[in-house]
């Protein structure tokens, strides 16, 4: 552990005496609790996609923030729920895997929803997890204070949390205290990433995620869950623009029709929204080409799981 006592190389200024701190914080919780919203808020940029629908995040996304002298690597995980499909199982396994790799576990609960649904089962699952745990009650803009206190007491009865925070990931209320606590609590050690890095997601993958977010926002019922987006081509052009080609995989021809929409309306709207966000993010003009392909068994294809950064569950 000696390397944990040296400040990072090149840090020979007057503050070199103050040791740096660093560590991994896993954001876990039921789906739709607001984990990705919090990650983006704390990192100060969009690194993980957000939607009002459940099961938006599919694999672990790391977002990196610096607070005082501490580099905090947040691991946004897929929400934990009762899995049905192979993809569901891979998502839930990845979430618990994220918890195992962390220095500290942040359990996020939607205060409006409380422990109903998957909350109770997650608290039970956490009992065998060794790392220090904190409870974060989110969406406090939606509930009464007395209900929050009751919820905090009920959760703390089941698990020994080191601290409980009450926040709103959308307004930022309570997030400063949370960051102060994390910065103080994570161990002394060198930073894991360069100072200006905010995510470990390759740009091609983030671009595919941005399109998937637009698809989640625009399409309904089973379609978002039956689809998957990959970036196939990324071509920087001499004029400073970039040409990006992406494929939206769906499972059936009927879904392809819905994804395209009447006269191509749906795909046009998805493409426009995604292109707008991508060009803002990349700070360059983007030519985005979306293709919808039917691939009946993409949900059982190991290559698709690899592309998403998920282990392929056998059987
Ligand atoms: N009112 C309110 N809404 C919030 C807050 N935080 C998040 N939301 C909303 O909750 C919904 C779900 O947010 P996400 O960040 O996608 O939730 P998640 O936990 O990452 O969900 P999964 O990836 O599906 O597990 C979105 O519509 C957010 O805008 C909050 O503090 N207050
Ligand atoms: Mg999420």
C-alpha cells in the first residue's frame, strides 16, 4: 500500500504536502431512483444517460469528480430489479459487481417510492456486503420532511449505514454535504485518472448511449427494452465535422416499423435530438446516420453484451 502514500507525479507545488485522497463509490439502488442524474450532477457533465423510464442504465459507467484534494470515481450501476431476460440478469449482476469493487457504497432510494418494490430486497442483499455504506434519499423535492425521517429510520433499522443524506439530484439540494463527506472519508492515495478526465466511456459508446436515451424518451412500451444502439463508424472530416453512423437493433420487423415511424417521423426526431446533443458535446458539427436493423436474437448474442461492457450470463 506504499504507493497510496505518495502524491501523484508532477504535483510538486506548494500543496504537495497535503496528501491526495481517492476512491471508488458505487451508486446502487432500485431502477429509476435517480442514480445517473446524481452522477451527472456531481461530475458536472452528462456522462450517463437519464430517462423517466425504468432500466435506463445497462452497464457500469464511471464518472470522475474532484472535490478538494479527493478524486472520487463514481460507478453508476444499472438499477437492481427482479431480472427476467438474459440482459436483465447481466445488468443486475453488473450492479452487484460494481458494489464489490467499491471503497464505499451509496444506496440511493427514491423517497417518494420508499422501500416499496425492490428497495427491501436490495437492503437484504446489502447485508452481506462488507464495505461501508451510506444511505441517500433522493427526490426530496417531492416529499414531506416527516415522511423522509420515517423512511430514513426504517432503512437504518435494516442496515447499519454510516450516514444518511437527503438530497435532490435535480436541484442539487444536499449534494454539497454529500461531496464533503465523500471527500473526507475516502482513503489517502494517488488519483486514478488525469485531472481533466470525467468518464472512462469511449466517445463512440457515449454517442451510442445518447441516441439510446433519445429512443427511450421517444418510444414507448416494450420498444426501448427491445432495442440496442451501436456506433459503427466515426469519421473525422477535413472541414472539422464528424460523420457518425449508428445501428439501432430491434428484435422484430413490427418494432422496426415503429422505430421508423410514419413517414420516418420517429427516427427523424430521434436522430435530430441525438445529433443536437452530440454536436454540443463534441463542439463540432455532426452528421448522424441512423440505421434500424432487425436482429431477432440480439438479447442472446454474446457480442452485443461485450459491446455494452456486460458479462454474458450462460444458460
Ligand atoms: N423530482 C425529481 N426527479 C428526479 C430527481 N432525480 C432524478 N429524477 C428523475 O428520476 C428519473 C430517473 O432518473 P435516472 O437518473 O435515469 O434514474 P436511475 O436510478 O439512473 O435509473 P436506472 O438507470 O433505470 O436504474 C428521471 O426522470 C429523473 O429526471 C430528483 O431529485 N427529483
Ligand atoms: Mg441510470
